[in-house]
C-alpha cells in the first residue's frame, strides 16, 4: 500500500472506476489529514475593525440583549443574511 503524503501526489481521475482502482493501492497519510483540518480552521475567520456611531452601537447591543445574543454574533448573522440576499439578487 502506497501512502500519499502530499495533495500533489493525487492524480486527476477520468472517472469513478479509475479513482476506485487508485484507492485500492493507496492511502492518505494521517498527518496530511490533520494538517488539512488545522489549515482550514485557521481560515475560518478574520478579525476586522469597524467604527460605529456610539448611539448606533448602543441600539445594536440593546437588540442583541433582547434576543439573548452576543451583539457581534448577531451582526455577523445579519451580514451573512444580507450577503445571501445580495448574491441572489445582484
């Protein structure tokens, strides 16, 4: 059994049969899988800075408290929802 230690070692498969045949004689190195999970986790979020009018931020925090949410999480949710709307109706 040959161990795949780099994603570059994976060929482009023409079809499912070719991929199946390849995996009959090959396996992924567990270290490769662990490294992939850690790399993906490090890209999950990026810190940014936004400046808000104090009154606006106070209103946002009040809304979040009334919904038992963290205001930053609520704002992320709002942005995600708006982004989805924008992507549907550009």
